[in-house]
C-alpha cells in the first residue's frame, strides 16, 4: 500500500474496501508508473481514482 500512497497519493482509507486482487492490480500500476518516471524522467497520466464500493 505504500506504493499506492507514494505514486497516487492515496491514503489507507482510500484503499480500505479493495479486494486483494484490486490491491494487487493497483500496486502493479503503481510499479509501472514509478518505473517509467525513473527511466524517462516524466510522469505518465494518472489512470484515475479507482471506483469506490458502497
């Protein structure tokens, strides 16, 4: 979850209702975005805030 906080600026509350699969998917997106920042020096577009379950 630290990756999500650093890359997307989300708090644990933002991710509290995610399933394990959703957390893993968003963590992978954060990893890819972080890798592209390091190798290209530019930030990619944020894919948007995940949908919230109610």
